[in-house]
C-alpha cells in the first residue's frame, strides 16, 4: 500500500501532538466512513510499517497507544490522553479547530492550563481552558481568577473576553465559584460533549 494524502495528515497530527489512540484517530479522520475503526487501525499499521509511528500497550487501559517515532517520545499519562480526547471530540462533532494547545503557559509559566482551545461552530467562536482532574485532590481552578486579573488572555485574544473552563473529572465539584468565568464539568468519558456549547 502507498502513503496517501490523508496518511500525511495523520503523520502531521503525530508530529504535533506526539501520540493518539485508535479511537481518537477514528473520530478525527474517519468519522464519516463505514467501518471507520477498521480503516483507522489499518492506516495506523501502515504508518507503523513505514516507520512514522510506533505502538505501545498502556497497562492501565490495556489499549494500544500510537506514538510518533522519535526516541524522546514517552508513553503519555492518562491525564494527557484525556486532553487529546477533547480534541478528538471537537473534530468528531465537525467543529473547526482554530487553536488547540496542550499545557498552555500563561504569565511566563506562572499559570498553566492543561489545554487551551478555540474552535468555531456555524461561524460562532468558542474558547475554553481545559483542566483534567483525575485525583481526589482539590481542583485549584482559582488560578483562572488570578489569570483574568493579569489581562494576558484578553490581550492574547485581542478582545475583552475571558474563556470558560472545561473541567474533566469523574469527581463532582458542586461548589466552584469563579468570579470571572464559568466552569463546565464533564466526566472522563466526555458524555454529552456537545452541551459545552450551551
């Protein structure tokens, strides 16, 4: 088999984000095809054969993780996998991704978002900070009120606007009170993902 133009898009995804699961690749690149999972699996195996990617088994999920074939790339944590699951859901829903950054640093690294995204739906733009909370510890979302006060995000966006926070956790946090933004919480399966648009 030959490497196709779509395969090269897959390679560019791995170059930028370093890893993916079959399900993520299926959602992002093959969502409209019959037997999409099988096609995604075959194309990933083809990229592996050509040396673009390698595969490792995640001991926690017992699933294959496909990694960009570079010596410096290590097996991602579940935390990082979930951040890219958000990207997969955005693309699966047909939204147009303008920005998707993992571990976005603000204030010279004083504040770090697990992820940051801007995407459009029917010419309407949505902005989200992404936070993944897997442990039972405190969420530390108050950093966003402090970040708001710096004005850095508003300057970055070139408008007097501050994004919402998408919190991904299986723990319920019923009393999150931020002064300058709202928090939308989804479980780690990202059930009801499209409700973030409301």
